[in-house]
C-alpha cells in the first residue's frame, strides 16, 4: 500500500509533473542446449541468428550461462506465445475534476477548498486542488489523478495494512461479511463510471480482504523516537472495520499496463499499482488514482524477440560483474509499459519484467527487477 499522507501526496505529484545463496556450480558442458528455450541455441551463437527463426514462447524457460541462471515461469496470454504482440496507441487520460469531487463528496460537506501550484523542471506548472471534509476526509485532485483518504484509513488501516511489508498476512481470496468481492468490484466500477474515468476493457482487479482479526494482529504504531506507541492503537477492532483493498491495472489483449505511480519507483508490484482503492461498509476509505490511459484500438503487430535473445542481454549484464554473486531469474511477465517523450506524448512498449535473486546478497534486499523490451531486446531498467 502506498501510505500516502498529505505531504507525501504533494511530493509525489510534483515528481510526477517534473518527470510529467549461491547455486551449485554447473558441470554442464558449455555448449549445452537450453531447456524450454525458443530455439536450441549453442553458447556463443549470436542473437541476430535467433531472431530470424519463428519462435514460440514456452511456459517455462531454463538456461545457465556463467553466473546467471534462468529458471523462470513465463507469464503471458496464450495468444502471445505464438511470437507476436499487438501494440495500440495510447494517450494520457485527463480527469474531470468536478466529476471526481462530486462523486467523492456527494454525501460530505466541504470545509476547505484551495488550489496550489507547483512548478516543474520542464517549465510546466502542476495545479493541485485540495479539499477537506468535516471529519478530515482529504482529497487532492490534479489533471491526471487524484488521492483520497479518510481519517479511519489514515489513523488505523494505514497502521495495520502495508503492501510493502505486511500484505502476505491478508487473504487474496476471502469474502468478507459486509459485501462480496464481486459486489465490491461493481461498486468501484460504478464509482469510476460516475467520475467519467475509463479503466478500459477488462481491467485487472486484485483484492486483499482486510479482516478485523488480522488488522488487530498487524497494528503497529511508533512514536517519534522509534518506540512502540500503544496509546495510538485502535481501542478495539470489530467486523465493522473490515474492508477490501483493490489493486487495479488496465489491460489490453490480456496484458497488464504497468504504469508506475511514480517515475522514481518503477518496480512492478502491488504497492505500485496505478489505481488502488479501499472500500468498507461505510463506503470509500482510500483512493489512489495515478496515470491511466485512453487506448486506441488502432494497433501495430510486432514480432517478439526470442527468449534466448532477451536472456543474452541479462547474461551480458551480470556476467561482467566481478564478484562471486549469482543471479537467478525465476519469473518473467509480459507487460505493456508507457514511455513518455519530450513533448509529453506516450508510446506503449511491450516488455519482459524479470524477478531476479542475487546471492550472496550485495544489494539491500537481494531481490530486484530488470525490464527488457520484448520486441527490440533492449534493457529499459
């Protein structure tokens, strides 16, 4: 979860505007054939020769070269496994500010309403409108997004649910008593319809069921000195406090559009889902509406680079590191990724996002991602 307080929201919106251990050594002969690869390939064969062969994307890909180990599950729609992908045109969706305000504050009076301007490095000015309700319901709205929190979410849910650390404690399948997940999804889709925010065809919804027992068990509040502050804990958690937290992505042809909430944090993860919503029996508790896109069905069809060619990029990158570290790629998912040009227009690229484990750990976590263009084979980040 992006635990966004008001000051953090301001910081992130400014940034958006300005940017606007070790496996056993293999004894395999170096001229091995890869298992599950697109084409049988001898070590040292160039990626160009691979590109000329008709490819198929397997469900798993295994290959070992130098200190790099591919033991990856390949996540993509079945249609894409034939070796080509459709890439549509996109444009950044601008929201109707008044429609968003009318929907969120339809049953809430507005105590404060002000507009602030933030200059960006590119000379553009980001205008953000801030509204506050009588129970400190806070909404910030800007040209392409909005953020909303209630006091209940900010003071209690935010101390018990965290997509960057405690998400594994909550079920992604459970149904809560106040509403089914299907009903909750319908409520959210209706909300976006009334706000005239399009999520496109068949958006991908993932939910976490925030049951009150887990919320109580996971609550954690620290004081300014870093000590546990139980005086800030919720006196009692009940079923009335339960809710669903949804992470939502737009999709096209079954492929998710990975649009990071922040250009500074590009990791593909639930906490970075472009749209996030929490609803309870009391209604909307949290909204994080980042960049969404209008998708033009006018599309081009591009041939995917073979997985061998993509793997070559990774192998070249990490085999040159002069340490004893090994790198294991265990998951590759095909996503679309919008890239902004200098004029503020967006081009949609099809990318492989790889989950990589480094052992022994040299980085902060030993777990990171690499993104490679699935068509050109070039590393993006």
